[in-house]
């Protein structure tokens, strides 16, 4: 890890902040200890969450890169900070569900825990004030959020990530229930952006189906950071404390 002087604050989300870096092609992504749920209605600070997610994301992004998925992640800078490519983000979330949980159960009256074969794929418009409404390809193209080619690439890459990470988690005794991905453009290339951490996916223990992800915060189950670290250690992330 290394020191890398932060510049001006570019943006600040629910749990991360982006800063300018000395290189205009890169940002410094700072992971805060903030936790939030229900579009920011529930908020709390959890000691160690930022550092845990920073290292967790670095591990996953490195793993995906080695498996042929291009990402914006460059390298770790410190306990809470990473250097990432400066993307033009597409305001769309790509969601894969391998097992029914969360909003799809409420929307469709489905019992939690149903295996989805094949996995479902959904697009959501990224806007907290609108509660991230579900959209389709026609919305994306009509409102010029992405091109038809980018839409096809986002779907292809999201399913590619699913095959890679489902196996990674299964080999570690866990079920990758669902997750969201975000993409952006860097010098004409579509890259995986944002983060992949337990904040943006659901992970259950394969044997007990105990929830190890952000649902522990949403549902007041406790031991949120500790559960994130359990996932990390099962996956072999030795740098997680």
C-alpha cells in the first residue's frame, strides 16, 4: 500500500467517496464506515466496515480481472482507499438473482429461498429518490443512458461474473444468492465499476443458509462487519482483519 494525495471531492455516496487524483485518468475511492439501508432511511457507522469492504472489493476485482472481466480497479492505496479508473458511469444497475430474496419476493409474492433456474436478470435505474425503479432495455436506449451495444455487453459481462463468482463462493461453502453490478466507459471500453462487496450482494452459508451480507444490517441481525469478514476469510482473503 502507498500514500497517494487526494484532490478535490468529486462525489459522495452512501458508503464511498470519490476524490480526484494526481492523474486525471484516475480517481481515489474512499470507503467509509457508513452503513445505510432502505435508500438511506436507516443509517449507522460500523467500525472497520470501510477497510473491510475496500480489501474485499480489491480481492474480487483482481480475481475477475484474472478471469477475463475488465474492471476499473487499479490497486489498493491504503486501508480505506483504492485507485480506480475514471469512468463515465452508466446510471443503471444490473442485477442477477440465483435464489429469490429481497425485493423480488415482495414484488412477485415469492417465498424467500426459491432456487431460480435459470437465474433472473433485471435492470434498475440508479436513483435513490425514485427508489431505483426496475427498467428494461427500451428505457435505457430511449433515454440514452447506454447504447444497444453497451446494453448487450452489460448483460453478457454480468452473466459471466455470475458463473465465475458462483463457483468461487460455492467452493468456499457459500451461496451467492444475488448481486448488483454497475458499469462505465473508459476511453471507449466498457468496464465493471463501483464495487463488489457484501453491501451489494447476498451471501448465505451453504449448510445453514445463515445470512452473512448486508441483510444483517437491514434486518437487525447484528455482527455486520464480523459477517463480512467471515465471507472474506472463507474466500481466502488473508489481508482481512
